[in-house]
């Protein structure tokens, strides 16, 4: 029962007349250190191979100073008579309909199962964004269109300094594009791999930022359910940004889409397929805190079966270099019974967090 490609995201499209969902690109720093995109690199060549010639594949021009960048709600693209300007109906407010033509495409920032993410720049404002490309055929094959719709609905309403912004989306015959805030310092897991592990101050700072973002999500009854290093990005000042709400839902949920990928970050109640709520993110916070300090997640094992066993038993062991107060916090996050887990409010007040976070 595959949806017709162009009908994909229809329900999201129709809710786009909601003023809160209008595509808005707010002023943000255009960094000169992103010069990488100014040269015709192999990266841009790689992009061109994936796309029909003439559609895109241009390289960004140097940006040395940030242009004055008015808030862009752009009902009509500036100076273009050729734009297919649809007459607006009552259900369709005069909002910008983005197309690939509105962006210069730069280097790839990352690769994913459903498509890659590219550095991009909106032509009229020169606003730098990340453009995630998802192939409709692959989304349909995996049966995850509803998840993408939900992600767009959820993430476009969230405003928090530690949550990556979703500015908008558009689609063409074969792809869906997410217009995302660009996180200049990239993926946190790369930083972790490079450093093997983080010290307690750095970890506490990340845990503080994550906790504050999760408090915000949970206040809106949104649970992320997929908090892991691969979904954490770093802003220009090294601040943490939660990304990829593809698995998020409104609490409570018993939703159990096929669990693919690693079990490492999933709490007992989710791998056991039980009803779960926002406490799943508190468990993941404990797994992350451990991984930041130790360099690998706490229940890692050779096989999925062994990981499953270690999670359900909460088989938790600490290397001696982990301080007692960090062990104390992690043990309170990783409780089998969701109700016994420490609350996010209390995480912020925990002595290990308070003693190690420099600025909060
Ligand atoms: C810098 N990188 C949903 C589904 C399937 C910004 C995917 C940088 C980056 C950056 C998503 C995402 C993402 C944000 C981060 C993109 F259908 N939101 S990915 C790497 N470096 N700056 N962004 N990367 C579905 F199941 F729901 C597949 C998604 N969703 O990927 N969302």
C-alpha cells in the first residue's frame, strides 16, 4: 500500500498553513572557516554524481562577512518572475515554498541510511543551513513515512538552544529535504572517538545541556527515544545540540517500530516492548553519561542477546577512574524501574553536576 510519491507528507503539507510552521530562517552566523565549500572539492564532485546535471551541484561562493540577514519568511522569492507563484488560497497562507533551486549546495556533512546531509546556503539571504536529503523510495520501503511526518511536526515546534532547529522542508519527485540548523563543530561521537573519553568537567557540561533540552521536550510531552552520540551535534561554541527526532513520539507510548540498530541505549521497558514514557530518555542519559566518561556504553556485549541480558539485569560495572559521585548519578539514572529513576530536575541539582559544570 505504497503512497504515491507526491502524496507523501500530504498531511504535513496541509498543516503548513499553521503560522507556527511557516518556514523561517533566522539570522545566524555565516562562518568564514567554512571555506571548504568555496573550492571545487571532491566532495562537491561526489554530490554532483548523485544528482542530475543542471539540478544543482553548484559550489558556494566565499562569504567573508555576514550579510545583514533579515528574518526570512519570504512569501515570494525576491526578484523572480519565473517562480511558479501559486495563487494563495485560504488554506494555504502566503508562505515560501522552498525548492532545491533556492540553495547552493556544498560539501557533504554526513551519510545516513536514507540519504546524506549537505552544507547548503539559501541563495537570497546567504543563510547557511544543513540540508538533509531523504529518498522517498527508501522511506517507503522501510515504511517510515509516518515517522518522518511526526519528526517534522514535532521538531519544527521546538525552540531550545540545545535542540537543533528544523526550519522547514520540501520535496520533489524522488526526495524529501529537511532544512536544518547547521552545527559547525559537527558530530559529537567523532569528538568522543578522537578523545577516547571525556573528562568529568566536559561530561558534566554535556549532561547539563542534555538534561535542560530533555526537560524542555518532556514539558511538551515529547520523548526523543533515540538519544545516542550519533544524534548529538556541536554548535559553534561547542554547545550540544540534540538532533534527529525520527524516533520521537508523544508520551505515553507503546509504539514499537522495528528496533533496528544498536540496543545499547534502549531501556529495559522498551526492549521488553512495554508501555513507556519520558523516563526512557532518562535511562539513555545514564548510558550517555557512562559512555562519555568511559568511552563505551555500559552494557556493550558481543551479541544483541548478551546486550539484552545485561540491560534487563542492569549489569553495571565502573572502571575505578570514574569518581564516586559520577557513579552515584549514573546508578540513579540507570534504574530498571522507570519510576525509581532520578528526575531531570534532580539531575541538575546533583552534586556531581553542580561541582563540575563551570557555567550553567
Ligand atoms: C553538521 N552534521 C527520519 C527518518 C529516517 C546539521 C532520517 C551538521 C547535521 C550535521 C533525520 C535529522 C539531523 C537532524 C542531523 C543532520 F523517516 N535531523 S538528521 C552531520 N554535521 N549540522 N545537521 N546532520 C524517519 F524514519 F523518520 C531517516 C530521519 N530524520 O535524519 N533527521
